[in-house]
C-alpha cells in the first residue's frame, strides 16, 4: 500500500499516490462530482530522491501542482465563469506568495527582535528563540484570522475530509462515508505539520548564523531557507513513518497536530464523498474509467 496524500481545493480535494494525481470537485450548478486526472511533472526526478535536497524540490513541485489543482478546481466548481488563470499568472502568484511569506514570517519577526537593544547585542541563542517565538505567534494569528472567513472555512472542511479519507484507506477499510466519518481530521503527515516543523527547525538552523548586523541576519535567513526546508522535510518523513512506533515521536508531532485544529474542520458527508472519489481514482485500477471507479464523472 503506497503513501497517499492530498490537498484541499475549492469545493474539492486533490489526492496523490506516487505519480498518480486526481482532482475531485463538486460542481456548484448541478451538484455533480467531477473527477480529473492531473499529470505530474518529471522535472527534478533524480534530485528529488537525494536526502535533504529532495525536500526543496518536493516543496517546489507541490507549490506548482497545488496552484494547478486550485485553478482546475475553480474552473470545475464554477463552470459558468469563463475566467481562467494562465500559467504566467500561476508563476506570478507563486512568486508573490513566496515574497509575502518571507517578508511576513522571516524578515518582519527578525526586524522586530533586532529592534530590542538587549537582544540585538546579546546572546545569539536568546535572540533566535525570541525571533522564532514572534514568527510562530504571527503564523498563529494569520491562521486564526483566515479560519474565520466563510470560504476558507469550507476549504478547511475539505481538508478534514481529505484526512478522514486517507485514514480510512490506510486502515484498509472500504472507502465509504460511514467508515471515513469516524476518523479524526488531524493527520501527522499533513502539510500544516510540515509548517510547524519548519518554524521549529528554523530556530535551530538560524542560530548557526550567530548574532551579526541586521543585513547579515537577513541575508543568512534567506540563504539558510533551503537548508530549513530540506531538514524539515526529512523530519516530516521520519515522523510519518515512525509515528505509530515510538511514543517520543508522537510527542514531538503534537504541536503540528494542534496546529491542524485551525486548518481543518469537521466535513459534511457530501464533502467526504468528494474526497473518496478522488482517492479512489489514484488507488484503484487506472484502466477503470473514473465514473465506474469512483461513482463520479470523468472530464478529460
């Protein structure tokens, strides 16, 4: 049984099982579940197998794949809207998102911590602990704020549906709404858990740069971001594999699970149906038409 993961979309769920990726979305005009296969990129395939390097390339692939899946889900969910995001706009969106994320969660916490004279010239470990704490607080405030938005809350419900469905598959149970309903919305291999790991690992890695002048601190953070991503990805892989085997791994994963209380919500049965349609498409016989395999329509 392969490792299956996914992502919540606009009125839908993307599931991935190796090279197989499927997007399932419920159309808003007629309530029909539409399933589409989403081709994956073959770029960086060999580099993606090298430990500590693969995290960076995996993150890039997931960003690109995620934007493509979101674009597809919007077109399916709202077929009457003719606007479509071009590949150029997708790249610009990714770039803008990265710039905003780096500015808000890397540069700004660093600037605030550096504005305190006692920290600016004091112990580097204390400086990085305070900087990291500010970064985590900013991130929690951001998640709490967007979770209050109605449309984002629905996405978080689909996020919960994705996790419940993955749990059902991993347990070897039949993929039904009844079986999926009983599982928790919190999963140790979630991308939200990865973000929490990044926030914690960044404190340790950024400490290597010491406590130099502000411009050197900013430069060191930017240069060390790939290192943080690589180490965090390996930590996520290890915790996902060993979660059921060691109590101390479960303890370390707890903060990531708690964070999912903000990024997941209890889904409705019709949302579980969408997630099941997606996971069936990537785990069952690929030669079987999606309408037969998942009880949904396949649109090529």
